[in-house]
C-alpha cells in the first residue's frame, strides 16, 4: 500500500447536504490532489493548507470524509466520517483499495476563522493543536455540518446518518462560531444534548419521545413560540427539561438548553395514573393552596383533558395539604402568613394571642381568633342566635378549637368565628366572646347557647359583659346541661326527668317534673336551683331559642372536619376550612336561589309543617271553638287534650308556635277556619330570601403562595409551651389585633 497514491477531492466554503445517495457537498471551492496511502494526519493537514491556500494563522478546519456504506450492486450510500486522527484518515485512504470502482476520496473541509480566538496559532507547536491536540479538544472543536434536502423520500427510505460524537461547548474558544450538529434518527447511543440539531420540530419530538419511551419516563412539550419548544418531564419534582429552537444561522432546530438526566423513577404503567394525579395536584396545591376542589377539577380537565371524580380530587388535595403543610413546628411559623394572605385578600379579621420571649421577635403560640367578613355580613340575615362550643383537637400540642355559629333560615349552622388555642379557660372564653362582640356582631337581644361550663357562666355574668340582658339571653344546651348534671348525679332515672323538665314547653308539666326530682333527690333539686330556670328550661325560655334545645356538636364542627383528621397541622386545617366554608356558601346560595326561582318562599322547616297539616287535616278533624279575647280552642278527635291558640300573640298552649315562631298545627287549623293566611304568622327568619342573602357574599381569590404577604406585627411563632414543662422565660402577656377591624367591602353574588 506504500506505493499507492490516492486521489483526493477537497471541497470547502460550502456545506454538506444529504441526498438519496447520502451526503454530498455543495460549495464554491474544489481542488483535486493526491496523497500517499500511508499519509499521517499531521502531514495531511500540512498538505491541505498548501492545496487550499488557507492561512494557518487565521483559520483552522475540521475534515469530514465521505465514507461509503450500505453498498449494494449498483448503489452506494455515503455517510460523514470525521477525520480526526491517523486511524480515521487511514480508513478514508483505504476506500479506493477496498472498493476499486471508487476512484477517489472526498474530503469536506469545515473552515473556521481563528483570528479572534484566544489561541494564537503561531504559538501552537503543531497544526493539530489548532484543531485540538488531545482527543478531548478534538471532540470539542470539530462539528459536522449537515443539511438535508427537503426531500421526503430521503427520510422515508431509511437512510442512516452518521452522527458527530462531539459535544458542543461554546465556551471552549471564545469567538468560536458554532456549527450545527445533526442528529440521526437513531439515538441509541447518543443522549440528547445541547447543540444537537434536527430538521424540524417533528423530528425533534420523535427523538425525545423515543428517549423517554426507552427510559420509561414521560414528558410533555410546549411550543412557546413558532419553532420554539420546551420539553418537561411530567413529574414536576423531576427537573428534566429540554429547550430547542430553530436557529437562524443554520435553519435547523437545535437543542439550546438541556437539564438532565431524569431524577424521577421510571414509570410503572399500572401505578402511573394515580401517582401522576396525586403528584400533579400536589404541584397545584403547592402553588396555590387555596384553590377549591371545583377549581382543581376544572384546571385538570383543561390541562389533562379528562374529568376527575370530586372525591378523588378532595382526597388528593387533602394528601397534598398534608405533604405541603405537614410539619407542626413549621406550621406555627406559616400560620401568620396564611392568615395575613386571607386578611389581605378576603378581609379576614384576626386576633393573635402569644407569649413573647425575651427576644421580642419570637413568641410561643397561645391562640388565634378569626372571622370572615362574609360570615359577619351573612349573619345579619340570620335569627339573633349564636351557638358557641369548643372541642379538643387530638394533636401533638393538645390544641383546642372554638367555634361560634349562627343558625340559618333552613335551621342549619352558619359558621361565624373560630379560634384555636392552647387551652380553654375563663380568660380564653372572655377573649373569644369579646372577640365576637367586637368583630362579629353588636346585635341586641342575641340568644347565646352554650354549655353550662363555669368559665362561660363566669364571663357572661361579669359586670360590663355584652352577653347579659337585654344585650343577650344566655341559654344552655340541654344535652350539655344534662351531662353536667349526670356527672354529679349519675342516676338514669333523675337524668331522664331533667331532660323532660328541660324540653317541655308547658309550665305546669315543668313544675311537676321539678317536684318529682325534689322528692327523689333533694340535693339534685338544689343543684338545679343554682341556675336560673330560663337558662335550661324551654317552659321559661320566652322564645329566645327558636326551639333549639341542644347543640349538635357533630354538625356544628362539620365545617372544621380537617382539624379532626390525622396528620393535619393547624395551617393545613385552616386552608381546608376555608375550602369548606366557600363551598358551603356556594352550595347554599345556589340552592336557595334555585328554590326562589321555582317560586318557593319558605325554607323546609315551615314547608314541612304546612305539609304535615295538609295531610293530617284529612285524617284528624280539628274542632275550632272561639273563646273570649280572640282566642280559639282547638281539639282533635284523636288528641285527648285541647290547645288554646292566640293568633295575636303568635302563641298556642302546645308551645310550638312560640318556640319555632311559625304556626303549629292548632294555629294552622284556626287560620283555616278563619280563612286567614297563615304565612303572616311565620317569622321572617325562615324565608328563602333571607337564606339567599345569608350566603350571598363572595369569597375573593387568594393569590398563589409565593405572593402571600409577610405577616406584619406578629413575631415569629413557635409551638405553644405545654405544661408541665416550664416556659423558657417569664412570658410577657400580649394580645394584639393585627389586622384591620373594618371588614373589606364585601362583594355580593348576583
Ligand atoms: Zn423525570
Ligand atoms: Zn299548638
């Protein structure tokens, strides 16, 4: 082979194209020359500088050989072979020997100017230094330039292109002009990387899809502008991403940004969907934790395209809240920020209670009171009645939850104010009840229903309290009263009498039960006598309770369900409470509005009574006898007793008329007899219009978490100090009102 001369066809100042027979050159400069079959790479470079007349001080070049592959009878396909060293040169020079019908070899020169480069060719010891003396430098600096014809056939006939193995590094030589590095369709051994070029977006997508499929990962693509693509792993915790755009300099779609590899686990197909849903919802919750279930559902439908079940979204959201706000200690720190976000967006009224540390930037949490102006606004349309109660939260810090609720036109609890505290005491009840008077309602004649706990009684009876007559009428929940009694007198028989005495509306019946109790146990009677009878006995209530004798604790705290769930910390629970409250408002508003639109006027309790009368009227025959003073005696064939109805007083001796403030069956019988419209005796608090107004105020959008304002005026809160461990220092008691006390102008639903 030593004697063999190989004809060499050199081309430069043009570009490599891809056609049906593989690569070819289209350009302005050509030279024919011959080299010895055993020429070394350095010698070739010297020779080519002579042949081409290029200035080695001002330019350098990479060499691409046109190498025949896929040789069939009458057809040869050529692929680019970078000539970078003696071995690759030898491969090229052997072509004419191996394939006698090929008469010469083609070398395409990629010329680059080095006049602005940091490497001065004059200082280089050999020409190979310019191209990169080490293999690393060669990899860095040699680029294959390859363009494809817009010939669909060439793509579909399975032509395989050689790929340059270089890694583009734009910083290796400053002033370096990057050359496109064309990807083949076959990416088995080549990772996606910056600098890799594709004919178009479709080809790029196919390449990325194939890589993802092989690695069992999934990504989505966004076309951010024309011919600009961002691929991201669908698992948002994984930072894998790829950006590509069509570059003006070569007209190809080039990868310009790549962050990899995937940090997510490969996807197991059967678990994928639920994992994906949970992850995605967590992402949304992290971004905007106040999104409602229905907002999340809508977002999902729009983004992914299919509907999620409400229960699935609820579960996923709860899980996400647990993960995002799962840490108790962190929770006390986050809490003021959440409240301040709710304050600035929805006008939330907040009052913090904490013990300052010697360093006043820190404090331990004692309690927080909050009320939404939406509730305060709605309460104006409810009957003048408030129920308060408290419950222990089964959590690390033994926190207590307090609630104040009104009752809406449909006899459902209407949440008004909340507090979370580290303990419940006289002080705390004073703070809570004063908070309601200062922030929630100044209404006169309120009925306050609570347990007969000594702390509450003490606060209500304090001088100057706004919870005494005529401002308020304190009443006990009969079930709480009964259980307090039972703790002192565990007799079942006595307990049953207490219940009957408390719930009868007949004064004489009440008296007889009380005498009975005195006879059975004088001590029990003495115990009862320490409380005014109007506190617990319906017969002495004077219509303040609207018939509400007991607190249904489960229903009262239903809106606070999140506080009960294991794993929820206080911040997460308040977030979920906000959710519940909003959906309660939305649901009740739309229900009452549609009932109104259907022509209904009154809520269920009244409608049920009218219906009861309509059905019993057929079976009972009511005998209505006029008495003196516009009173009527009503008797039925079935009832032994008879009742006296006084329409002008809205009263009946059965007690129900006064109790519920709408006509009892007897009063309805009188109305029917007199052809009076019974609705004039129904209290306005039962109208659907009032129900609608109660829930008419809209909650405002809370911005994403990153936009939450810092809580001003609240020190950094640490978890409450739980007795018996002594506090770190003698605490300074501070109670502060940190948010505006005037509600924001609230928006109404239409
Ligand atoms: Zn990933
Ligand atoms: Zn009656």
